[in-house]
């Protein structure tokens, strides 16, 4: 196994490439924003997208500038310890019509992101025998040494979705948030908490271990880990129509739109035909059943573990 220092040395230039490619894409989109010819766009404004725009000091009145800033925001905007979810990413769903050159910039960015993500994975692999907390600390130190101590890895990893081959039509629809609930044991929770804080130096983790140790025997069968998709994203489908009689339509799902999807524009700078949806998903009244038996506040926040309430 290679020493982790060898893997760490490869990180700085790769992260520089990601930032450089992101800036190139941002500049390309800024040119479209200021171009005399209008380019068609369709950005949705659910509350989380409005919050993202506000965090970026951008406006939906300038959609290409907003999108370029979003693509190039690869650092945390708030202190990691400020109480927010470090896994959360800035999200603005929608579509942007762009020329081929902009698509090329986006593809270059995606290529650099994939190479960088692979390098981080190799670094973690070289640290596999060490505790998870130590792995995380080494990765953060490596990013800091590269000049990016606040690098947001999820935003560095997520790819720009594209339709480089202009489709005949695009469909948009909201996907409802999903929730999974599974039973966990006291032993499992204790093991996971120890992995999060092997040195016993985190007061929050140690407090949760104390709560777990003091859990009454009658409640030990009521531990449930609840995982919920943080917010419902758009599902985007790319549809190609057959050109000959009797040919079937080709259907390709692009993915989940956490950032605007870049679509090859026609000569007039227009998008293909696409469906329009509400700015936010409709509220669902269906999910009840087991959910009502779960406490509203987590028992072990670090593990998203709740207590099932007795009935």
C-alpha cells in the first residue's frame, strides 16, 4: 500500500484544476448573461433555491450569472461548525440553453471533478486502517495545505448535468422526499459513536454515548435510524423522437437537477420543448403510518437515531 503522503501530494494540483475549470464555465455563462441575443432559461424558485441565491449574493433576474456562481462555489459559505448540516449543498434546479462552447467548458469541469474525486478516494483508501475521524482530519488537512481549507467536497464532486445532444423534448417532475426507517441495536449505535470519536474528545458524542448507556432496557428495542432525502429534487428526462415511420421514441433520464441543466440551444438560443412545473413540490398527506410513532427529536443526532414512541 502506498504511503498516504504520496496520495496527498497529488491533491493540490487536481483541486486547482477543478477551480480553474469552474471559473472558465462561470465566465462563459457571464458572457451569455450579457449577450445581446437572449438565451432561454427556466430556473425554479422553491424556498431552498431562493436561499441558495441569497447566499451567493445573486438574483434570479440574472439566471446565467446565478448559475455560474453556483457552479464555481466549491467552498463552504458558513463555518462548518456553525450548526448547519455539513453534507448540505446549494441547489437551484432548472434548465439553461447554452452554445456548444459552454457545454465544452462544463465537460472539462466534470472531467476534472471526477479525477479529483478519484484522488480523494485513493487518499482515503490509503488511510483505511485508521479511524474514520482520523481519515476525515487528514483529508481536511490536505485540503488546507492545498490552499482550500473550506473546500466543500460534495460541491467539488457533483457533476454538471448536460444535454449535449439537443433532445426534442424534456420533461420535468418533482420527486417526493423519501424516508427509510430501520431498527438498530444499542451495540450498533455504540460502535458507530466510537468510530465518530475514537479519542473521546468530542463532548457532543460523549454525551450521546452517556444517553445510550442510560437507556432503559424497555426502550432498547425502540431505536430507529431515520434517513430522509434532504429535499425533493427534480427528476429530468431527456426524450429523443424517432425520425422514421414506425421508430420508437428514445427515452433517457438525465438525473436529479440540483443545479441548472445545460442544454444545447438552437440557433435562436432557445430550449427544446419542455414541461413546466410548480416552483415547489405539492405537499403530501400520504406518509403517515410508522412515521407517527417516531419521536420528533432525535435521540442520537450524530446517527440520526430516534426512539419509537410506545402506543
